[in-house]
């Protein structure tokens, strides 16, 4: 039986500034996530991954203008419900693990105070029940000697322990959707593996839906089923993990795969696209990748259609080209 859609975003745009200085950081994003599913949002720094999810959470500053044809979570329109009702959802049913736990945790408050605030605000817990739930959460995220960690401050924790505290806070109310924004940033390789194993296990145990924001395609291959690839504020391809890795439909997805060292064994140099991501002042009128794309032709100077590909969608006129050569073998 197919799972119902939990998150439905259609034509979401986020613009900062006004007039001639206005910059559209997110441009026409459409995403869907089913209950219990895992969606990886992939792209280089500045592609709009975090801003998209911040818009969903309502965490952007007043200078951001947010527009969407649809912004629905669990059957409720987040654009039309009252601020009071939205506060009951954000932090409880939708929670987020931020990029850098060392700077995201408040240095002035202990672990107990910071997790306790979530429990008091959203679940109404008080007294001994709060402490008991905090201990359960710290043990859930495998923090050793949890009792003696209650009254420590963030600076007294390692990077890995700080990230586990962030995960405990995010899971405190057993959310239906967990957004993990670069959850392994600034962690060493062994701790990265531990954190991702922990998130994967908890996602399966709790049957949460999860959005994994990352630029690491290795994490995508191991932890997600569906992928949305972003470039310069747009989603350029959506597909399942096997299809993205075996038959990428967009040239940018192909370039990302060709830049993975593990998949480029035997090559003298890693593949790279020439040029840079377009800025606010030099955005092409057509396909945003066209100045850097090896498949560029005259018709790429018009905005590309958002069209079906094998099991997904792609924003490219070249998706119907013959199968390409990747890593020396046919995809």
C-alpha cells in the first residue's frame, strides 16, 4: 500500500531584497515526500538547499519574500494557518538538525535546559517528567553516562556529542518530519559514520520522514531513496537513488557523479565543469547551467521545460539524448 504524501511543496520561490537589488535565492522549487520516506536534497554550497527548508520552517528573516503555489504538510496549508497553529507544528511535528551543532546550541544554557525547553513548550511536561524524558533522549542518541551530561554546557562537549544533543532535541517530540541539514559538517570521518548510522536507525525505528540536505553523494547512496538535485536555486532533477547514479538525466547531475573520487579510479584528473555558478547579476536568460554545460546549443538559451525522465523529472532539453559514457562504461 502506497504511503500518503506528508510534504508537498509546489513552485516555492524565496526572494531577498527589493527592486533592482532583489535576488531570487530559491526559484520555483517543487518537492514531494511521503510518510516514512527519505529525500536527499543535493547540491553545492549556495544552491538554495538550506533556504528551501528554512522557508518551510518559517525561520527566514522578514527581508525574505516567500511565495508558493502549495506548501502543505500533513494535509495542512502552512501558508494559510494561523501563526499560533504553525508554532504547534514547527518544532514538534517538523524539526530540524542544523549544520553546525557547536554554533547552533546556546552556549549560555546547559544540555538539560535546552532540551527541556522543547519538552515544556510543545508537550507541556514539567518537573521530574522533563528530566526523565531528557535522559531517555540522551540514551536514545547513545550519549554515554547520560546522567552526568545533563548539566554540562556545549563548550564542554565534543563535536560528535554536540551533534547527538542536537539530534536529541530534534527527536524530543517524535516529529513526523526530520530535516537534517548537513548533519555531519565539521565532524571527523569516524564520527560522521556514527551520526549517519544513528539517524538511519532512528528514522527506521520511528518511521519518520526525513529530508537529508547534503553535498556528499556517498551519504545519499547509503541513506536515501529519492533525490532532488539543486543548482543555482532550482531543482534540476528528481529521481530515485539507483536511477540518479546509473543514468543521470541532467548534465549537472552527471558532473557531480564524475567528481566523486571513488568512481573515478584510473582517471588522471577528476572531472570539473568550467566557470562558476551564476551570481545575482550574471544569470543566463535560459538554462542556468548553459554557460558551463558541455551539451550547450542555441536552444538552451530559452528556459528549459520541467519534463518527465525515467522514474523522475528533469529540467533539461537533453534528457532524451543517447545514453552517455560515464566512468568509462555505459550508464
